[in-house]
């Protein structure tokens, strides 16, 4: 995941204390200070809202993600989250039928129909992580998080050049889940620590242990650099004979992501599966949420709860811009992290084209949780 703005005066805005945890908290903001709402398609926001609402309704047993949020009080309920997602699509469809511009881009409409809860980041935890980090850039970025803005990182799906067979350049595989857990449920496979998936670190897999022992099926072959990138991003996109194919993380080796170290040093390793589109959160591969660029956030699903609608507001090219997105994805970097959201921007081959397309986006932004009134 990747790694100014409006001056926010607490004395000028009416606040009601809302909830607090780990030093990060949300407060009801009766006069949210945002302007131009842009940067996303209302149709895409509705698509992700529909997909996320489907997951919330069909996966009530997923207590990790399907809840009102552990950092809020009783004013935020799962029902209100579902009503907010439904309102997004109802508004979009009414506007299409009326052949008018989307009201989801109208700042006055948003103020009239939503409650806004300003997010103050958990600076204490961010700086504690910065102290432990071996990455100077990461440490600097975490230490520089303002007290009134979250860390707004960007992530992308990795466009891959790949080979169907191993070559001297394409010598690292995206592996399917090992053969010895074929047919096992996630719970069964997670509980059996003797399985192949639990035995090896990323470094051991790269060194060739799975290939040598024929323990898992290679899906496609990549360069080592591309493998590290797709393990970090979670989704690989590749064009094969004019057909776009998607590969998504499936199950991992159970080793936690270490925020303090770089991608090559991570011991966590993911096994992949081919999927029909870019996929976000889901307890199982079949239940994952189909997500879209510019309207999907990854974040701390465990504490915030899946499906939250967020607005982020920032200055770019001398203009104040605000955008909406739905918390529909997560990752290991968000464990105990209430200072960051990660915006899915698009698909790119690497840092250079990603940076060229997104260099105007800032590192920090004002953020609000939005709930329909």
C-alpha cells in the first residue's frame, strides 16, 4: 500500500463528543468544511455500495467485519450503515431516471442529507510505529501526520507482464493454494498447522521450496520484483492474448504484516486465485466484494466496520477537492491503525506510471464518516 488542505479551527465549529479509542476519535461536525465534490463516478460508487451491502446482509456471521464499528457509540448502527449504502444507489438511480447530474457531487445535497463525523487520527500509534520503522520515508510520513488530518495513502492493482511458463526473467510464480488443503474450508485449513501453507516464509518460497517439492500449482510466472509488488497490492492484472485476467490473494501463511519493514523483508506470503474482477474484502474467495477504482477505501475493517462511507477533503492544484468512497477492503497494515485510509486509484505496471497519474494527490486529508440522516 502507498504511501494543505483546509485549515481546521476547532473553535469555529460546533462539536458533539462522539467516541474515542487509541487516541483517534470521531466528533459530530455540524458545519463540515468542504467544497468541490469530484474525482469519482456516481455509478461506480453505487456499484461498490451495492456489493458491500450484499456482503453485510449475507455474511452476518463474519464478526470481524460485519458490525457497527468498535470505535463508535450507539449512534452508529449497522442498520444506519446499510441505509446509507442503499441511499447512495437510490440517489444515483433517481438522478439517472431524471436525466440530471448526480446529486452525490452536490455539496449542499450532501450537507442536507448526511451527518458528518470528523475523524481525528491516532497520532500516538502512528508515531510509535515510526520510531520502530527501518524505512526513513515511512517514518517521516508517519511523524508528519497532522493532528486534524488522516494519512491518505493510495494503492493500485498491479498490471503484470507474465509468462505461462517459467523463464530466466519470469522465474517467480503466483501460486494457488497448496494441494494438501484442496477441499478444506478456511477454518479447517487455518486450524491445521501441519499444512504446507503454514510452513514457509516468503523468502523460502522465492528460493524455490514449493517448486522443488511440487507442493502447489503455479498460476502464472512473474519477475521477482513484480511478485513483491503484487504480494503487497493484493491483486494482479494481466492481459493474455487480448483477454484481461485478474488474480487475487486467497490465503496466507499466517505471518503478520510488519509495518516497520520493507516489502522484500516481509515474511508474510499470499497464495492466489483467479477471479472475475478486482476484489476487496471477503471472508471467503467466493464472497469477496467487487470493488472499483476511485470509490473504494482499504482501512481498519476490524475496528471501523465494513461499509462505512467516508469523505476525504484536500487541496490539489490550488483547489479544494472532496471525494466519497466506501470502506470495502482491508489489509495487514491496518491492524491497530486508526490514522489511515488507502484509496484504490487504478491499475499500473509500477511506481513510475502510478506516480505520474497520482502525484497531484496529497499525503494527508481531512476525513469524515458520513451517515444518512
